[in-house]
C-alpha cells in the first residue's frame, strides 16, 4: 500500500509523488519468519539477563542480613540457579549469532542456512532449533542444519526426495 503525498495549493490537492518509506514496505513471508524468530531469541536473552541480574541483587541483599546454615543453603541454591540461567543465556546468544548470519532476502536454489523450505506441505526454516510458530495462518518449524531432517535438506533442491524414519519427504519449494 503506497502512501500519497499531497500539497494543498489554492485549496486543491496536487499529487507530487508516491512514496513508499522503507518501514511501510511489505515484508515477505520469509522476512516475517526471520523477524519473528530473531525477536523471540532476543526476548529470551533479555529475560535471562534480567533474571540473572535479579538473582545477583537478591544474593547481595540476602548476604547483608543472614547467617548460618539456612543462609548458606539459600546462597548455594541461588548460585545453582544463576549457573543454569547463565547456560541458557549462552545458548540464546549462540542462537542469536546464528540468526544474525542469515540474510532473509537471500534466495538460493540449494538449501543453506536461512532457507525456507516447503516439504510435504510443511514449512521448515533452516536456522536454529526453535519452537513452531504461526505466521499469516501458516505453521513454520525452525530446525537446525545439524538435526536429522536438516542434514537431509542441506545442499538439496526443489524436487529432491528422501526418507527419514519411514516417512517419505519431497521438497516442494525452496526460497
């Protein structure tokens, strides 16, 4: 949808030009998928950072007014939780780094990192293993190139057929 720029001259509109600012540009299906997954991973990173910060603050505050075995147990539990969150944060940062390598505008014949594949009516986004999402009413599964299905897809083209766990797959489209 274009936005039109009008100037009023003598109370009559004069059409000068049709402008389509970058932010009004319609995103392709693949761009929407990329944007959604990138935002999902960034949100996870932000949540983990906030949780780690809150645990750090809680442990500092708890250290000021407590002593004894209960205190030591509580601090140990906070430390264990902080280590778990730090591990999850590192995983999310690694996922974000992989997504940052993807150019959502790039279309190739062969399946590579960042390719949107339709196989057996299922949309597969070759990127990192993330939860299934729905974009424009269509389900999309993000999978890692290292996964069994991802490994079979990598480097292949539309029309390629293969089988995994007694399920036959046909690549219908690649973008």
